């Protein structure tokens, strides 16, 4: 350790010395360095030369950074069969390694436009605003609520799990008037329940989650657009755990605003929240009485950066260039497979998983198969079993991730993700085999 620290110190001093010698050789009016003129005064050089570099640094070189980064699972990594993120495909990983471009270079804007075309296909929309928030699904949720609503306006939350709870929390922090219509855990809300709540509360926006990954339910949303429009309300839908894995038709179902995450069915890294807003939602933005509280999440500014208006693209923030590469490649993979074929693959693999779970003696948490989201399956933890005994077993022995419950299902269920790259019959059979083995192992049985 002393040798590494000493060598690092020597290298730092050598590099500093080279800079100082180059600066000292320069004239008082300027210095030539690689044929470029750099302004530098004799006084500045003198001040720099007289700096005390012998002082001991309070924070030493972190030795943990002197070795290569360590990630389990080798080149292919750990098999992520939880509710997200999913494993990235080889093509997406290769896209991430491409050279950087400037965030306003025309070549990068072309990549953004191609990603935007893919998002229109994913959401099935001709909405005027299709773009990405730089952040994960939470950023999408917060951005939509922040943009579509102003302080004091009423938002109705259709709560079917933790993500409805999270949206209500975010809304209260924005000073919104939050009303909630709530389903029992493992259930969805009927159109009649939602319409009654719309009549009672008269919200400006109805927020609902399509695929609730904490409980595993799929909220029917195909009728909600008409309901909201009849009650002069915008429909905002969270599709983080559903987009690409189940039928989703933004324009046909009259969804006004929608967002998702890149790390689920798209199997790209967690870093972007794609979103779309139709004309009704855009008009709501344009008619705001007050500016959006967050400049970074201002959708109209982002829409310009993503080329969604007729103005020249302006600098808004430094877009995550490699993440957009990855998204573009993930959407390319989706278009090659076909959206309907992707929906069917997720449905078929989920059906295989349901059958296998029941065959090995476990029970599915959602009893009504018609409201199960195929991307995240919830399984009852048997009486007397600690949920983490099984997940720890398959993680340690097979390097496979499977998760416990979240929010209303914490400690009650296991959650299995079948999304994108990981949604294959092979992975279903592999996971069923290791679950069955774990249930019969002494380390898991001892928790009975």
C-alpha cells in the first residue's frame, strides 16, 4: 500500500512539474502550446510557482480505486429476474461503448430523432411531444406531475400499490390538492369506481399506474381516456413496468400523458424516462399561469431540445449521450421483433411461469389471471418461510436475482420479473428449477 501511494505521489509531482516548466517557458504576454496561444501573466506564473506543494494531504489516495472495478457474474453479469432493472443485450452494451458526441452535434440529434421515432412506435402515438427526461422512472413521474399541475389544483390518484402512494407523496410536495381512490392490495379499480371518484373530486388530472410492480396487477386503462375527457380531466399513465410488454395504445385509448423507464422491458440501462404528451396535455402546459417549478424537468424546454417544436433546438442540459445510444439500440431491437410479437412473448412466458409456480406447490398472489401484469409476477410466501432465505439461496448459489415484496406486499410475496432481454422460456425453466431446489434445501427449510 505504501508503494502504491508513493508511486501515485511521484506521478502527480512529475505531471505538475511538466505543466510548470511549460508555463515558465512562456512569455509574459502568452505561451505557445500545441500551436495555440494561451494567455498567462508573469504574476500568475509566479503565484503558481510559489504554491506550497509540500503540505500533507488530509485525504489520501483511495486504494480501492487503484484496482479494476469488480462486478459479479463475469462478462454476462448476474441474471436479473427481479422487477427491474433487466439485463442489457450485447447490442445495447456495444452501443454504450460507442464514442461520445457533443449533445448538440447534428449526428447526435439524428440519434435522438431515431430514438423518438422508436418511442412513437412503442407508445403507438402521434403526440406532438415525445421526448425523454434525463433520469429514471421516478423522474418521469415527478416531471409529469410538476408540469401538468399547478399549486392548488386537484389530482386524483388511482392507487393500486406503492407507485400510487409515491405519486401522491410527490404531488403533496408540489402543493397539489391530492385526492385518492384506492383498491385493495392485489385488486384493480373498476371503471365505475373511477368515474364515481371523477364526479366527486373533479380533478384536473387522473393519475394511474398501468402495471403496478409492487403487487403485480394490470390496471385496465382502455376506457379511462373517454371517462376523463367526459369529466374535463387529463389522463396520466405510469407505464414503467408495462410499456413494450403488454398492449398499450396511447392514441386509441385517448391517454393524454404517459411515461416509462428504459430499464424494464426495453432492457437498456436505468437513466432515461421516455414520455409523450398529446395535444390536450400540451395545451395544458401552454396555458399554465405560473412557470414550471423545475427548470430541469420543464417539458416544453425538453421538447425543444428533442426537436418537438418548430424552433431551433436550444441547449437545455447536457443530455446523457451514451444512454440515448442505448435507448436507440433497444428500440431498434424492439422494432425488429415487432411490438405485437413482443407482447405475445411476454404473455407466453408469463403463462409458462404461472403453470410452473403452481406445479411446484406455490400460490400466485393475484388470483384473477385477467388482472395479472405479465412482466412482474407476485408469488405468496408460504406460511413460516422467510422470503429472503430463498432469494439469498439462489443469489449465492446461482447468481440469479429474485426480489421480495414492496410497499403493501413487503414480506408477503416474491416478485419475478420477465422483461425484455430476460423474458425467455429458458430463463423461466431455469428459475423454476432453482426455486424448487431452494425450497427443498436445508438452509431454506430451516426457516419453517
